[in-house]
C-alpha cells in the first residue's frame, strides 16, 4: 500500500503561509506606523476611535480595516474601549497582529485606560460590507 504524501504537503503549505505572515508582521513593525497620534488630536468618542481605526491597514492588502467594513461595534465605558471586529477570513494568518495594532493605536488616545478587541466569528465577511470609499478604491484597482 502506497503512503499518501498529502499530509506532508499540507504541512508544508501551512508552514510557508505562517512564515509569510510572520515576515509581513515583522516588516510592518520595522516600518512603524505612518500615522502618529498627536496628544489631544483624537477625542475619546466612537468617531475618534473610528478615525484612528481608519489609519490601520490590513497588512496583506492595501485597504484599511474601516474600508473593508471589519469594524462592527465600538463601545466606551469608564475609559475602557471595546471594539468588535470580524476578519475577511476565519483563518486570517495575521489576526493576532491586527488585534495588537488596534490595541496599540487605540491605547495611544488620551484618556484610554484599557482596550479590548472582540472577534465576532458569527459574521462571515463579504464584499458588500466594504465602505463606499473601499468599493471605489477596489474599482480603481480593477480598471
């Protein structure tokens, strides 16, 4: 009986995907964030939080989390910010990196004491969730 090589091939594919995700994360960290918050420039409101989230890009594609429609809910309670998000894929290899970027950037806002990012796995992302700006940007890429 011939042994299947499929599990080994799957393991190699997963290894390379993981290495690619790690490299993308490291490059993003080395480059740093192109958007720095000036003290007092962003208010601790849902609009202010969204303003900051609009500067965080998905590291794999040239769209922000807001343009992709990944931000589902923003709550502020006693200087604690709770953000509910979804991902474009339930198997997003950079989910931890994206969450850490959100925590770091929102944590820079004056008055924020704690940031909690919740991942809603009950919602499956699709293109219709993109903002108008995101859809225009996508159309310009497709031309």
